[in-house]
């Protein structure tokens, strides 16, 4: 769309792949972006040729990836005038499936991921405080207060906020790593979003993080983000312990 400002997180989805030529990598990148809401329901994807060019892969690779996404029900293709490939966002994940996945993880697994994710998210916030443009700050304030009544929608909103923080670093690699981590663990990471208190606390945390980024305060942005992630990990641990008690 002419004149449209494209968020950095969105641009990172279509940045060249570091391992070109693999349909699985293209599929994973687009799938994660759809599931996390970076690519919105009903959004038209680039044509096969344009997608292949932007990702640095062969057209046949892009075609194969789009077919896989159609098979997964994440993309629908319409022919004729006004046709093309369009995003079909998945329904909210079922709570029982989330709990089943959580039961497969040990407390050591959860803590290990938490330590790693705190480091990545904290570093992203610190870099964002140094590099964020005005358009990034506008976007962060917008997504920072985007909450939903249902837990699934709130978890996606939480993931989107952290993706935008990573995107504000102006680093496609940082944004892609955030995207990967959210796709791997996001539905479990933001279990605190199941309660209204958790959603309110998250919104307050976001406001503080954005204020620190806007002020260029690297240390505070990192600290607040690490504290925010730490509380989220503690919530996951509590739910995991409840499963053990059950």
C-alpha cells in the first residue's frame, strides 16, 4: 500500500534467509509470523516471484512453502481478479493442549529457557533504547496496551509487544531470533495472561519498558524487561508445579 509505514517486525519476516533454498525454512518463517500475528488475518502475501526475490530463494521453493502453508490451513489462495495468497490466522490454541505441552517439560527445561530468553529480551530492550526511531516508539505504545479478553488473544498480544521491541533494535537477526523463541515457547511463556490481574500487570510493565526505551535508558530498559520475563517464567513454573500436584 503506497505511503504505508511497514513495522520493522513485519519487514523482518521477508528479509533474506541466511540459509537460502530450503522450503522448510521459508515455511517456518511465515508460519511463525502468522501464528504470532505479525502477518494479520486476511493480509495478502507477496506473489511467488516477489516472495522468492525478497527471501533470496528460488521461485519453486516459495511455491512449495506456500503449498505447505495451504495444507496447514494458514494460507488460502484465490484465483482471478483480486486473487492471490492470503493469511488465514489460526483459532486460539486450546488450553488443554497448552497444559499437555507444559507437562512434557521439566522445571529444569523451563528455567533453562527462562534464563536464555531473559538474556535475549533484555539485550533487545537495551539496544532498542539506543536505536529506536520515533515510528518504533509509536508502534510500541500501540501494541503495549493491546490486550484481549481471552487468554489466547492476550498471549499473542504479549508476543507481539516483544517482537516490536526486538524490531526496534533495527536488527533483522535479533527480530528473527525473537520470532523463533516466541514460536517455540510463546503459548507457554505468557500463561500469566490467563488472569485479568496478569494482563493488567503486563500492561503496566509494558508502559515502563517503553518509557525507558523512549528515554534512551539502556540499563533500565534491560532491567524492567528482565523482571517482566522473570515474572512470566515464575508463572509458568507455578502452573507446572500444579500439574505435578494433580
